[in-house]
């Protein structure tokens, strides 16, 4: 049995988190220290931070303390006559002490007590310590909500929202959650709450299950927690939403809308800009970073760091010039409300039929089109219209800054009129 410190895969900021690995009989588990460092400042052979790092002494002390805590747990098991397997050591670190065999009578020498290492959440002069109680669910939930140094601002907000939703569920559930309760019965309770009590559908329920599973995996990897393993089999439901988009004629209708207030014109311009470029909201609000190169409007996308590039045209240029290139001029929630109001005014009230699901039960809905429009429909409109106009899938992917054709499935609607037109083209080619 042994412990060793090593670096994990670098994050986007080129830093790696430092973990400590416990190995026994060719099996191992890893515990993160909460430290991160650039690879060139870490000695992989020695398993320590190089002296050239300003906080090398503090960081190495944290690593050694973590290693000492793991080895103390392993030796405790040995002194009880038990094999220090990775499961037992991890359980002991989690505060769950495996019972010693009844037949084992081993004289226990007096040894100096060594406390388990604290979990350090960041490198600073002030060290945050997490206690090793059996039920640490609530404590780690709070820690999780603070995010990590690698999280984007939007990810941190999502984690904060997740923790608030868990708190609301616990109020309905009538008690605090714990790691040993993450079984099939808990999954059924979660389904009842999100699908029946809150009236959600599979997409929302699936998202919450996915978030909870992420938290449980984080607890295992970061803090050596051993939750009920039934959670790994929890199904994450997905459902494809109806692709609601504007045709090119409807985009023209928005662009030429008259009699708008100055504020409504801003909402209209931002939405039309999305329909003309396919840019996400997270990229539109960073419009000052957009650059025109060789007739293409380009930006490095926020979500996947792809290089999006669309042909510049007079309408796109007019909208950007109107606001001096800064389209971060409206709030997203207000924009969604304004899009619906303007679409209603313009008469986009044709019925749209779609389905939502509660587990395997399908529920049909019918709504006027204007009620289903939102800012994200701009991207769907751009992709669908580009396909209808004859752009190939590789060309569309190049414009939206992606390399994965699967992403188009949630954005591109192949219309009946397009299929009829394509059939006629093929018939003409066959007869010529």
C-alpha cells in the first residue's frame, strides 16, 4: 500500500488539479487536494511542488497532510487485522469505520494520534476545513454551490440554483438528504416532486437528475464520499423539443416592422441579428469582440470556443452600426417577452402542435406560434433557413463554429416544402 501525488488533466486555464492516489494490490482511488498548479511548477517524480513556486511550502504541507491522513486510515485497518482495501480506506476517510473481525485478536500498540487531513478548497493563508462526519451531504452541498476556480460564471450560477432547488425539495420531502439515501426510492421521490408537484416534464426532470448525479460524482472524487451506488443507474431523461423557427419571410416581417417604441426597436434588432447570424445570446452580448475579416463577421464562441463566421450583409451591418457595435443593450428575460409580444402583433398565430413527456407518458399541446418564440429561436431560424437556401451541413457547421453535426439535430427543421422542392429537383435531374 502506498500514496502518491500526481496532476490531473489541465483545465482551460492550463492549470492542473493535484490529487493524491492510494494504491493497494493494483487497485487505487484518488482524492483531490483542492490545489491547482501549472504543470511546470510540479515535480512529477517527487510528487511535490517545486521550490520556484511562491507557496511551495504551504502546498507541499497540504499534500503531505492528505497523504498522512490516508495512510493513517490504512494502518488503522491493519492494526484491526483487516486488509486495507481501497473500499475500506475510503469508507474510513468518510467517517464510516468498518467493524473489526470478531476472531481477530491483535495487540494494538500505543501510537501517536494523527487526525485525518482536512479538505482544502483553495490555496490561501486561510484554510477551509471540512469535517469528516458520516452525513456530510449538507456541508458539501454548500461547498459545491461556491464552484471551483475552473468554473465559468454561468456554471457557478447554475450550481447555486441547483443547491436552492435541492433545499426546496428537502422542504417538501420533510427531511435532509444524505448520501446513503441515493437509491431507487429517492429517484421515485424526485420524479414525483419535479413531474407531479412542480408540474415539469422530462427535460426539466432529466436536468435535475443530471445535476444531482454530477454533485454525487464530485463528492466521490473530491471528498472520498461513498454514496449509495444505485444513483449511477438513475436514468437521465431527454426529449427533443419542437423546433420553432422563423421562415425567411417572417424574419423580413420582423425587420420591416414599423411603429415601434425605441425600446421595442432594440428588442427587435437584437432578435433579428440572431436570426441573421445564428449567434447564441452569450455571444451576442459580447458583440464588441466581433471582427469583420474578408467579408465575414467572426467571433470565438463562449460555449465551445469555436470560431463562428457568417457572411456580413447590409442588415447585419445596419444593426451593429445603430448601436456602435455593442448589442449588450437588453435583458434576456425582457427580450423573450418582447419577441412574443411583437410576433403576436405581426400576426404569427398559426397553430403549432408538439409533445411533452412525463417519463414515458406523452402529453400533446397546441399553441399559437408567437407564444413559443424566444431568443434562442434566432439560432434555429438561421440554421434552418441556411439549409433551405442550399448551404451544406459542413458549411453551416463552419458558420456556427462547430465541428459536430449532431448539434444541428436540435436546431434544423426540414420543412415539407423543402422536401417537395428537393423531390422536384431530383425528378428533373432524372428526366434530363
